[in-house]
């Protein structure tokens, strides 16, 4: 069967979750450099709390200058994070990384998070509505500077052409944003936005407002059917689909199933652990069997986000056995040197929606 995804070259990409990297800045630097050297297309940064650790966006920004080809995708919550600040920090990440930034927009069902910032607790469909509003205002703010707004005119003493900056005039759930942004338009114009499939649909986050869906299933065997079901539900022209998969590989003389018992605290109960509480499939077995599964999944999906049970152990097997085999099979898209995340997804750079209007008009 021919590949049906939309990524560059028609084949898929692999992203590696770095939440399991233990240690400080030096450990994170070593992990991102190792992932880039191994041939991963992207790394993701979970925002799960850990004492003394920088948040996901800060860790991604730290990794930006260290890498050349690796796409950097932090999770940033939409329910209790001010969208103006999130959008400007994500735009800064795009500059730091040279256009290799993305955003996993989450919506956390967490009363403690609401209390920490003095906001009312949001649950159910309200989480998706918060996500939709945050994505929309971020996209407007990214467009609020035209690409040529910075003129650096020494003769007139003007740094900006004010006619190239635009109000966004957004009214959201409990807040409003006037704009414009405080940072120039991102290098990609618009950062690719990835959203859990559970938040996308009629009355929730509109499919047209996201660039990729995060999809999983109760078991690894159901992943291909789940991807097909999501594409059918959303119809033609649907966003890219990225599969979420926990990985516990045979390693260091232990079978994956045996390690799964030892590493159960890393994942929780089977079928749990996904973004925003969604079910996440789990694979336990050999590198060869994982290569077979990924080959099948990447026939229908645009990418896979791997969550290793133990980063130091599973990364070794992934880089030594799985990625080389997938490249030998021609399953993976080329890693674009000096490219952008939009390039990897096969997306054109969009024009600013405000190009015809100006601040004060």
C-alpha cells in the first residue's frame, strides 16, 4: 500500500519525548545532541511538573542554539497560561531555533493549576474552548507584525514602520487581547500547532485551526485503525496525524515485557499517560518488531512521537537498531538541514492575515 501522509518526501518523521532525561542542563544538552545525531526529526518537551526543572518552553529554548536540524516542540498549556505571553515566548523559540519550533497545545484538567494562577477551574468542553481561544489569539498575534515591519531606517530614526503593525482585537473566555505582539513575526510566519485529537471537532478546536493531531489508541495493534478513523471523521484536507506511542524495548538482557513491570511507574496503567489524559498505546518487545510496527503506522500517519520508558536504555536501542532499519526501508522522511518545521510537514509559509490593514486605521 502506498504511503498516504503529507510530510516532506511522502514519508513520516519520528519525534522523541525527552521527559525522561534526568539531570540538569548538561544532561539535556547531551540528550538533544544525541537525538539529532541519531537522525530523529524532532524532540518534544512535556510540561509535567518536576522539582527544580525548567518548564517545557524554557528547555526547548535552551536546546535551540545547540542544534541545527532538530525540530523543538514544547507542550504549553492553554487553560491556565496567558496566551499573550505564550505566543511571544513561542515566537522567540522560533527565532532561537532558526525556524524549527512547534507547539503542542494542551489543556490541563487540573484544579491545582487553576488555583496556582487564581483562575476558575475549567473542565469538559471548556478545556477545548480554552485551547481554541488560545490558539486563535496566538495566531493573530503572530500575524500582527508584517514580515517587513522592521525597517531600521537610520535617516529617520525609525526602527519600525508602524503601518506594518496591527491590532488583533480578540475577545476570549474571560479575557481580551488588543495587540499587537511585542516581538516580530516568527520566522515560519505561523508555528505549526499540534493538538490532541480529543480536543478537536465540532464545537471544540476546529480542524482547520491546527496543523497536526496527536492520536493514540488503547493498544499498539489498534493504532492504524485509529489513524484511519480520525482521518475519516475529519474528512479530506485534515491536519497531519502524529501517533503517540510508549516504548519499552528488549535491552541489556531483559525482555521488554519484563522491563515493563520494572518501569511501570514511568507509564502508569496500560492505556493511560497520554496528553490531556488521552489513552496512549504501548509497545513492549524487540527493536525488530518495533521497526515493523512503525513501518505499518507510518504508512497512514505523518509521524510518530515515541515515549521511552527509560531514556538512557531505550534511546540506545532506538538509535542503534530501530532508526537505521527504518532508514534502510525508506520509511522516514529526510532530515531537512537548515529547514523549518513547516518544511518537514510540507506546509507553505503563510502571509499575514493583516497585511491590508494597519494600526490606527
